């Protein structure tokens, strides 16, 4: 089949996630056929550096035979069995042990799911159940953050704070509130109506104060948990100011509210530690995980459960009426286990912390001098560029969709870099080399140049139209 055949059939039968079906049908999708290391190859033979590791998940890169072999061996042995009705199987047992060994010391239990969204559904049920068992059933409110992404199931969508999603999925799950995100560039520096012109650390403390205000508004006796990513991924690689997490931790401790650190993106080395929570010294009660757990080779997720919640669920809970057909799926678990073994054996996490993260940071910072870039930030192997209008130093008119233009030009020049509004983001495989980081940064710079040139053309065209 040719590219056009795939596109025709895709248009006829396939509804894509997070997609304007009609617009994509008119445009035609890009067909990705193969992957090798940090590259994907499309049906036209273009070799594209995957600066997003698939969808924040292919941490060991493409084409790892060891993972293929782990899947094949397990499928021959026992492709599927469940963990219901007092049964289990070796892959689930081993993976649970490995995860709890890698997790911080107070975390010793895991509940498996098939995805990050299911993990967050599990979280919601667990925190409410926990407080009910503790004799405080009124503690039901969960506070999340604006612009956060926690999944696409109804609970994931409700815990998340993406306004366009909320407009489509309602009514949402009751008793979930949202507070502002610690996005200094977007909301501290430029204000968007709030706290304009603050320095990052004051802004970080103000975001934590907003959480405290929300707790008091809802009544501390009614608030079960706060959910947040250590670094917000899909929201735009939002690395909070240093003041943010210590202040948030203090607020949660003051009112005895559980912390859920969504590690779906930050977990498994992205920030240079096994978990993003470790980087920030958080001690979360629950950590939803997915994506990098299997390097995306097979779908698997879970919730790492701290002793405080686990002990209560175990000692006082009786049966927990919750679970999925694919909770701890043996083939997925075997691949995840092998993935974690390879990461340990190859020192992937330490390499991100000590070598690749600092190297990317240094190369990435050079892009801050580009006229289109208002801020370049990175931590470990996650990074963002904030685009600004060089003429004014302010944000572009949203209607210009400059971020999307830059993303399309990136793709055309052989790099996957995502746009979230006018924030460009990268999250490459954790096995990327220095030379490949150089290539990524060079291609990003070329795309910024091309974006600038395209904007200049548009402005000239408009001026000519006006004068004609
Ligand atoms: N939590 C976080 C922090 C995520 O990033 C999920 C939960 C849900 O995981 P599943 O496995 O159910 O997709 C995610 C997923 C994007 C994008 O556009 C990000 C995700 C998913 C789809 C698109 O950046 N993250």
C-alpha cells in the first residue's frame, strides 16, 4: 500500500484521538512505519528525530530487541491471565517487587492498570475510600490544577484542568476543584490578568497560597487530596519555581491532605531520578504511573501506593471493588520488567541526571537568544521554549497559531517537537546521544528561523494587501 492508500482508508474509518476528524480527513495523516533508536521513519522514507519519545513514553528508544524477546517469551508461556479471584502470575509479582524497590522507601505496594487514565480513576477511588475508612467520609474533594492533564476517562478528565476538554465531557465528576498552575512565564511574567510582573519565587509561593485559599474555601475537613505532576508535561513542560513544591508540601501537611504525584510523564527517569517526586523531595501518598514504565512498547499503568493509604486499605478495607481485565497483564508486565532491568543495567536514569540533562540544558539555553524565544527551560530530558513576538516582546495573538506553525515546520525539517499554544516542548528518548541532542537543537533552531521567515512573509503580504 502507498501513502495515499493508507490516508484514504484512515480518512474513511479511523477516528483519531484529540483530533478534528474533518480537518485531518482533508489534510491526510502522516503514516509512521518504523522506528530506530531515537528516529521514526514515515511511509515516504523521511527519517524524523522523535523529540517527543512517541507520546512521552518511548524512553529506551525504538527497536530494542530485548523488549521484543521479553514479550515473545511471555506470550509463549502465558499470554494472558488475570489477577482477580486470588490468582496471580510471575510477571506481575516480579514487576510489583521491582517497582517498590525503585520507589521511595515509604511506598511498598502497587495496583496495576492498563493506562495512566485508569491509574487516575483508581487514585480517585482510593483517596475517597481511604478517608471513608478513616471515619472522615466527608473528605471527598480533590484539588487539581488548571491546565493539568490526568487522562481522558471521565475521572481523568475531571481531575485534569483542561478547559476545552471540560466543555465537552460534562457533567464532570463532582467534588473536584482546580487551582492555578505554577507557570511563571505564562501567568507570573505576563500576567494573563493575574500577578503580572512577579519574580518567579514570589509567584511560586503565591500559587501555593492559592491552594491554601481553596482548601479553606472548601473546608479542610472536606478535602481528600491534591493531585499534580512534579513537572506539568502536556500542559507545556511547566517547571515550577523552586519555591513552589516546598510551600505546597507545607500547606498539605498543615491540613492533613494526601498528595498524589502524577508520575505518568515524570516517572522512570525523565527528570533524572526514578520518579520526579524524588527530584523535588516530595513524599507522595500515591503515584500514578504508565508510559515510560514499559517504554511504551505495551500498554501498562498502575498506582504506587504509600504505606499510609495501603495499610488502611489492607487492614480496614475488606474487598476493594475495583480492577481491570488487563490489570497486571502478564505480557505487558514482562516487558515492563525487562524495560526496568535494562534501565538499571545501563544506568539510564543516572545518565540523564549527570550527563544528558546538563548537556541538553546547556544546548537548549543557547536557543533563548533566538528572537522568537522569550524563555528556554529544561530539567532532565524535558524542555520548553516560550515563543514571543520579537517586535513587542509580548505573546503573539493566539489566532496566529504561531506554535502550530513552528511545529509543522519542525516536522517538515525532520524533528518532532510539540506545540502547546505558543510553548514548544520536547521530551526525547532517554537514550539520546550528545550528537543527537545537537541535531535536535539545530533542527529546532532551523524551525524557529523558518517560523520567523514565514511570519515576516505574512506581515509583508498583509501590508501589501492593505496598501493595494
Ligand atoms: N497523567 C499524565 C500526567 C499524562 O501525561 C495521563 C495521565 C493519561 O495516561 P494515558 O495512558 O491514559 O494516556 C497522561 C497522558 C499530549 C498528551 O498531548 C499527553 C498524554 C496523553 C495524550 C496526549 O501531550 N498524557
